[in-house]
């Protein structure tokens, strides 16, 4: 037992620095996961902006067929999301504000990129509780790939001619979205 006590007392400076480095790394990861805000609203992606939005046909959670091209002449807001995405939940009050500003004048669509986890029932309940009035769709045919969606939430604002006017990755302030929708309406 005296050897164990001796060993504990004789930690080298390298061991101590190593333990401190590991502890700092763990604290940093926890900080990033729980205490940093999602991406800022200034992160507008321009690579897809001003390109024709790829048409798609999916069935919403209410059994209605949704074809993007049927909405030419209207502004369409597509939000690619997951019900289990923390940043998507953070985005929801901003999306409600957008919807309350424009009502039915703007077509608002949530597309779950997780059709396995977000069953029709889960997505319908999520919509009804958090984003009433929105069209809720599960991506069961690869729409996410057509738009090269790599993160959630990703928000596309499609103008009245069917072109992607704005694309945002991460949480985006409602004032930014409202201004952009107003500019293409």
C-alpha cells in the first residue's frame, strides 16, 4: 500500500499536463454541444441561389400530393429539418413569425430529412403542435439529395418564377427571412 501512495505522490509534470489537456478537451466538447448557439443568420449560401428549384412530387402527412411546380406564381419557403434537431427546434419560433406575417400568401413547407425517425404520425403531431398551417412532408424520394442538403435546418426561399432566391443553413432570424420573402413576393 505504501507503493501506491508513493506512486500517487510522484506524478510527473508531463502526466499532469496530459490530464489537464484531456480535461480541457472534454470541457470544450461539452461546451460546443450544449452552450454555443447554432450558426448565425448571416450564413446565406449563394451557390444554389438564383438557380431553378428542382421540381419534386411527394405526399404530405395528410395524404395530399405536393408538387413544387404547382406553386409557381407564389413564394415558397422550404425548411429541411428533423423533429429531433435542436437547431430546428430553435428555428421554429422564427418560422412561426414568418408564417404569421404572410399567412397563406406564402407556401410554407417543412421537409423531414429523416423519414425513418420522423414517421407520418410524429411529423403530423410536430407540425400541429409547433407549426400549424405548414405543409409537412417526409423526404421519401431523395429530394434532399437534389438540393444537396447537408445540415438542418436548411431554408430555401423560392421566388414566384421557381428560382431559389435565398438559401440559409443554420438558425436564421425571422427579420432576415421576412425581408427576403418581401423582396421576392
